[in-house]
C-alpha cells in the first residue's frame, strides 16, 4: 500500500495535460457489448477503475489491447453474461453492463454494486427502468437476475436525475422494439459522450444534451471508434491546486464549457482565468475570497468538486458555506482536513468554513476518491511535510497525479507505506 509524501508551500507553474474522463470511459466500454466487432476508444485514461472494467468485461470474453491512450476492444467472443461480485464490489459503475447485456443477449446476472463507501446511491432507478422496458428482474443472493425475450419501448420518468440510470436505460433502449422516452434524464457531458457513441453505432436518439431523450429502437448496431471527453473533475481539481498554491498554471486537453460552474466560482474567489481553445490558464489570487457553493446536477456545481472546494475555502479570508444537495453524507474529508488545521463546522449536509492564513502538515488518511483529492490539495498548500495514506482511492480516478503535479513544481512523491 502506497502513500504520498508532500512538502507543501511550493508555488505551481507550468502546464498540466488533462486525461480522458473516468466516468465517460466506464460507460463507453460496456457499450461495446451492444454489437460484435472491433472498437477503438481514444483518449482512454489508465486508471484503476478502467482496469477493473477491463477485467470485468474480459471475464465475459471481451479482449483488449492498449496503445498509449487508445484502447482497442474486441467483442466477437462474448460468451458469458454475468458480472461477478469479485469485480463489481470494487466499482459501482460495473452495473453499466446490465443494460447492454439484457438488450443484446436477453439475459444478465449482475452483482449488486460496491465502490465508494459513502452515500445512498440505490440501483432501484436502473432496475425499475429496465423492468418498464419489459425485462423480468429478481434479486437473488446479492445478484440482479434479468431476463427478456425482447425489450419493448416505454415511457420512463426518473424521480431524480441519475447519470448511471440514464446511461443504463439508453443502452437497453437502443435495441428495444419501438420507441422509448426518457424524462428527467441526466445531461452530464459523460452521457452526451455515450449518446454520441451509440449514434455512431447506428442508434436513433433525439434530444442529446436535454432532459428528454427519445430513442427509436433498431434491429442491430455496429462497432465504431470514438474519443473519450476530457475529465472535467480532474480539470477542476488541477485548477483549484493552482488557486491554492500561488503561481500560474495552464491545463491543456480540457473542455472549458464542461467546467463553466467551477470557473465562475474560481473567478468569484479572486482567481484570474484565461480560456484559449482547449486550454485554461489560472493565475492564483493574492487573497482567496470566501465563496459559497451549493452542489447541483449538471450544469450546476458538481458534487465531485465539493471536497476540493472545501480545501480551497479553508484558506479563504472569511467565512463560506458549502452545501451538498446530491449526496448528504459526502463529507468524510472534513475531519482529515481539520487535522491539517482547517476550521470547518459540519452540520448534516452543510459545511461552514472559516478560512485560515495557513494549513499545517499532519498524517491524514484518504477515505474515498474525491476526499483524497481534497487532502492532496490541502497538503500542497500546508506548511511542512504531510503524509497521505490509502492513496489507492486516488488511483481510481486520477492518472499519475503526482507526476502531473511535479511537472508544475509540486514536491510530491509516492512511497511504500506499512501504516493504515
């Protein structure tokens, strides 16, 4: 088990290239189950979650080849329609195989998902939507057992917007007989990326980028090639690193319109932002201003940036309030940030932060992916050497983060750890 040693207080300066989006890759890869053949998925990040999905799909007969950021996928020999617990327990996104398996093969056995330890993220939205398309589903000893001779189009209205449920329903509906209408669909860029892939495979989908999606089922699809969008959460995280550590950094290979809400908040906090094509340059503010944030579904401020924003506000001059309306108990980073000197009062889903002039080093422990990022950011700005344990959480969603930060002047190293 590794840990990070971070000597804080170094100004960041330089360029950081953003990798492909984790959450997009985890949807595009299962979509290859919808048609036999060879696919090319460009700009695919090399992450623990991506490798978990590769292992899961490989267990079904899918083969892979990686050449830098290009992932070649071959689905000619799919011969198993089960997602076993040993793979699914590591990652909630594994449930994405449910839609394409039941749609293409008429059967699926998928373990109830695992992954992050926090927050109620029920799979009932996925299950009820697939049921409405005509599948018979039962839960048996921790597995979702789904069967259907042929799915049929239906009207599906989600109580809440869910990226996962929207993606799963889309992949089920594209081969269903007749028309499907999804209301209150998620509009995140990762869903748009998936829709673009499905359309290039021959699917008929209208309403891209809106909350109402209309799908006309087709008899069959064909393989395709597609580029994975840049990771907007990595982009936002790196920009906050720049804001917290002084200096000036440029992130490249990003899509600025995907992080509009984050950029607006950074400007409010006093940072100077310059956008040029697929690059964003941030000049750190001399004084970080306190800025309140309430997380919302896209295009609002993302819940995946909530922890990082609390880190930034811990150095602001004044008081700020951060409210997470998506996941009420996503605050495991708060006690660890307090160990670094952050002044945070947490009541239910509201974090009230009183900014400090400085943070100080300590031993801290990662508890989930985005909490890990928040600790890295705070450690970069803290005085002294901070040890961050359990960084395997971070490896799920940030590709070689220490190398990227070092290239911009950070003093961060990965070393073996026997603690925690």
